[in-house]
């Protein structure tokens, strides 16, 4: 190695410091993309999570005033954050910095939940901490400090957003699609006087353009890292990535999965109307339309308008795919039997499915990975015990067990969180891990037989370090394959449960409920109610399967099915849903 | 370890699995947040009735005593009785009453999956990368991703009374409606199918036609899986060295396919076929609910939603036994078909 470039053992930070330009360009581009949507990001951290429960529940249990408990919690979270940052500042421990940032976020969210001066105080505190961290980082010439300061700054900005909303690019306020058609002046209300269908399509196109830009930028970030900052010219992972890039079936799966995720994450701006306005509380919202008879505008509650736009198999009163209802509202997928907008319902339902799927997978993936590593490392009794426990769980028919659990826990407080979504996610997590564990057990046992594991053991490396450093990277890929298949299965099973009337409770949207609602109208003009959600499930699940196939072929070109195919079949079909 | 040693080990392992699986059921039912007695009584129960049921079920005893009672009675096949669905009826009788329709449904769905999925998969594997292979593979992939409940209601919609093919379906063969349970009266005396074919075969055909749509739905996921795995298995064996040797020796293609490819390609299909049992039991709840077939899945779902927890426990135990037996069967088939078993694992 020459003297000018950093040595091969230099940490990433030093390599970036030696040649900061590509990294800075990438970070600047990323910051721009982030800034465009920061308002939405802050909103999604604050509003869907019941932060107030953090102090209201214990306060209720102890019989103390909620506000006081909240302030105590807020203060302690802030102190923990301070200790974390101080520890990082003195010792450079990244874990302390991460913990500090997390408790700072909790403090800010608690402040927002408490409202009033608490919000302002804690936001000011967070901004000050960010300033101090960035300042010391720059003064010491440590880019890492600046990054941690940047994270603290983002947390502070979440607080700022709660006080004074920050602008967001992709909102329905910027490109509205609701309005009425004036006989002389054309469309009043939608963006630039375009027809609502066009305005809506424009917004959806923008959302997807933004999402794909973000994806492309992330890919560019990986390439920048690979070209400029990675020490090795080649790693086995490069081959996997290349194999995946030439696997068209897998790429198809990836693109569709990505579009599904965007559909779920950007559900509020993508829908032609909002869940709150159209589905949850239609009678608390009003709508202006052009009244032909009166020759002027009139208002009506959304609920009453929905009564007029219902699709229930009557050829004279049906709002089908890509049609307007009589109040000039545009329905890309038509309306439900109740007259609510199916597209909005689907987008919100995708969110629910994705939340359940990811939480359940995170849980069961973690259990499966830890168990696979431990049983492969120690073998013997540990392995036998795990086999018995997982076989026992697998011997209970999966879908029936899930139905049973969701009925048994239906009356508890768990089922109230997120309309039962959290409970379902926990149930899926608890019943899915044996399948994932089975899938990674083979690879884990294989890697545990390797010489380098023996070598690590013989020089006295602690077991958990060996597992983390030398075994885990090998099984992660296999876990990803099964996770992808399982996510498709969870989407099917969630829909099946809401089809049966258990699981996610009404009125929270869930795809299976739309299928169930429209089942009597399949042979009528209102065929869209059941058919569209079903086709979307088929496409999304096929895509998850395709993505899994692509990843499998990328990490292990020799394998082709076989092995644990039966488990795979059960998880991928949602246990028979 | 020898082949039979391996099998014996799997057999022994099944014992703790059944015990532990039943224990999980017990914990969910008795230690869970749902009180079985109030579930049975519903919101309008008097305290006297409550105490009576509690005593009758033995719920006033400590949990560990309940556990021993629960396990002992299940493992001696004393399945208790139903409390809500059909009060004071033995669970045993209920199961006997509901099981035949589920068995009929499961039998045909396994058969459809086997006799459509595997031949299609083998055909695709023997003609790889042809248009018919692509068509079959793509069909299998999409077919596999279709949720049972959706496929079921689409079929009901298309073949039902008001559907586009409703009339055609009703008049096809014996007249039947798509919704409703099949009439399995001829089962009471199966020998009559041979002795008096004129009287019984129409009944048989009617029952078969009645169950066919439900069986297609229930077999759908397995059919797709069998196709996919069958295709890869054939592709793998046909490119192996021993097949090449056979071809070089001049063994005719027909005998290569049947003797060398087919048998070996069956091995990876065994777990798929036995794994169908899992999909069948789960799927039967949905399919039987949609098609209005009062079988075991329907019974289980009604028992759960109506709070008949004692019956739920008994049914769960039966399902566990069934699945464990199927698993043992899978190991048995493995031991017979694949001589390498026990050596490589």
C-alpha cells in the first residue's frame, strides 16, 4: 500500500476522511430527498404510535395523575439521552450514542404527547444537543460525531414539526384531486383545474417517481461505497448482487414488492381520499358538489354521499373501476358496498398487512436466527429441545392455531392496539419461527462444521462473538429467502382471517374484508369489490415468491427447491388460507 | 445409523411432540385470558349455571390438576362433550358425524392435486424451456399464490345460480347446487356400489360433483407446489450422471424416464405430498365455510367463534394426532423410497 491511502485496517470513517468528496455528494443528495418528505416522516413517527400510552397506562395502573408521570418519564428519558451522549463523547462508544439518540426520540415524542411548553422545551433541548454534537464533531475532526449530531438534529426537527409543520412535497394539499365540475368554468378544486382522475394520477406518478429516485440513490450509495471506500476490490457478495441483477424473475419480484411497499408506506397521498375522511368518520366531513337542480354548489356530508355511491350489484347505481360518482368523486378501483372508496381502502389495508407482516417477521426471524446459531454451535441437547418445541408448534395446524389465539385474546387490551394488528403480528411471530428456524438450521449446521469455527473456538473466542461474526452472515441470506416467502403467506393468512371475520377488526381496512363484503356481487356489475383485492393478493404474493426465488438463486446457485420444500409450501400458502 | 434406526428415532420423537403440542393447546385454552365457562354461558348466565359448569368441567381445581385431567382424558380418548354447538353430545359422536364430509373433500383434493400437479410438473421438466413448460410453470406459480378464500368465492360466483356458468354447471351431470354439503348416504353401505351399481352410482357421482369445486380450491396450493417441485426434481435427475450413463448404454428413453427419472424425482415430492395435510386442515375451515359444507373445519370454526372451548380442545388434539401420524408416514415413505436416508442426516 502506498503512504497516501489509508491502510487496509483503517475504519470506514478514516477512509471517508481521506477522500470525502463522493460521500459528501451522496449525503447531500440524500439530504435533499429526505428534506422533500421530512414532514411526512416526522408525522409517521409521531401520530400512528400511541406514545401517550407510555405514561397513561402506568399512571392508570398506579392511580397517579397522567401528566405528572409523563413529565417524570420525559425527564428521565432526557437524562438517559444525556448520559448516552456524554458516554459517547468520552469513550467513543457507538452503542451509547445509539441509545442516546433513541431515548432522545422517546423524550421528544413524550413531549409532543404532553403538548404545550413540554414540546418546546424538549425540542430546544434536542436541538441544543444536536448543535453540541455537530460542533464537537467538527472541532475534533470526527465525521462520526457529525453523523450522530445529524441524527440528533433529525430528532429535534421531529419536535419542530410538531410545533410548526414543515412542508412536504407529496401531499394531497399540494396536488388536490377533489372538486366539482362547474358547467361553465370546468373543474373547480383539483390541481390546475385538471379532471380529478388526472390530478390523482399525477400525484400517484409523483409518489412513485420519488420512491424510485430514492431507490436509485440508495443503489448509487452502495456503488459509491464499493468504488471508493471498500477496501476489498471484490467480495463474494458482489457475485450475489450480480447474479440477482441478471435474474429477471427475481427482479420482477423485487420491483413489484417495492411498489407494494410504496403503496403501503405512501398510502395517505396515494389514495384519492383519506381513510379518516372516507372510511373512519365519513359523517364528520363535508363535501362540496355542483347541484344541477339548484344551479349552484351545495354541501353534503361524506357519509351521505357514500350512501349514493354504493356498489351493490344494481346496474343503475354502481361505481365501477375508473368511474366518477354523482358527487364528482373519482374512484380508481370503484366503491365498496358501503359506497366507500376501494382504492383508499386497499392502500390503507396494504399498510396494515405490511405492518403485521414486518413485525411478525422481525420477531420470528430474530428467534429463528438466534436459535439456529445456538443449536448449531452447541448441538446435542440444545438442538434436540429446539426440535421438539418447534415440531410441537408445527404439529398444531397453523391457521387453526392462529384463529384460536386471536379469539382467545380478543377481549384483552392487546387486541385494541392498532385494531388487533399488533395482536395478529405477535401471533404470527409466535407461530412462524419454527418454519424459519427449520429453513436456516441446515445452513447453520453446515457452517458450524467449518474449520474457521473450530479455529475461532480453539483460540478462545467467546461463543456469541463467533456466532455473530462467523456464522450469522452465512445464514442471513437463507433467512431472507424464507422471510420473503413467509411474508406472502402472512399476507394471505391475514386476509383469510379478516375474510372469516376474526383478526383485524372493522372499520380498519383489511383486504380480506373487501373480498368478504363483495362475495355476493361477483356475478353482477359490482364484480370489482371482491375481484380486485384478490388479484392484488395474487400479484403481491407471486412477487414475494419470485423475490425469494431470486435471492435463493443469487446466494446459492446450486440449490433448486427440494430440501424443506414442504415447510416452504406451508408458509408460502399461509397455512391453508 | 441404519435406515430403520432413523425411522425408530423419528417414531420416538413423535411422543414428546404430541404431548407438548397438547400442552400448548391446554395452556391457550385454560391459562389464556378467555374464561371457558363465560365463553360457554355467554353474557346472560346465572351464577348458579356458572358454578355448575365450572364444577362439571373441573375448572375449580388448581391448574396442575386440571392439566393432568386434561391430558389423561385426551390420551385415553375420552374427548368430553360439546357445550354450545350441540349441548350434551359427545365430542366423539360429533366428530364421527362431521368427519366423513371432510374426508371426502380431503380425499378428492389430494387426488386432484396429485393427478394434475405431478404429471404437469414432470411434463414441464421433461420438456424444459419450451412454450408449454413456460405456460405450465407460470400457471403453477400463479395458481399457488391464489388464496383459497378468494378462489372459493370466485368459483361460487361463477358457478352459482346467478353466475355466468351457473346454468351450465347445474345441468352438467346430476343436478346439484354449488353450495351445500354432499350427500354421502351411500357410504353407510359401501358394498352396494358393487352389488347395486344402478342405484348407488348416481349418488356417488352427485356427491363427487358437489365436492369437486371445493376440492379444486383446497388442492390449489398443493397442486402448484407439486408442479414446481416435480419440475425441478425431474430436471435435476435427468441431468445426472447415471441417466447419462444409461443413455450412453442405449437404454430406451421410455425406460430411462420411468425407471431412472420418475422414481428418483418422487423423493423430493414426498414431503410436499404429506405436507398437503397441513394445508388441508387449515384450508378446510375456509373452504367448508364458503361452500357451506358442514365438515370438521366448519365444526372447529363454529366451536371457536361460539365459545365451545372443550370441543375446541378435543378437535385440536385429533388434528395434532393426525398431523403427527402424517409426519411419521412421511418418514416411513422416505425410509422405503430413499435408501440413503439415515446416512446423510
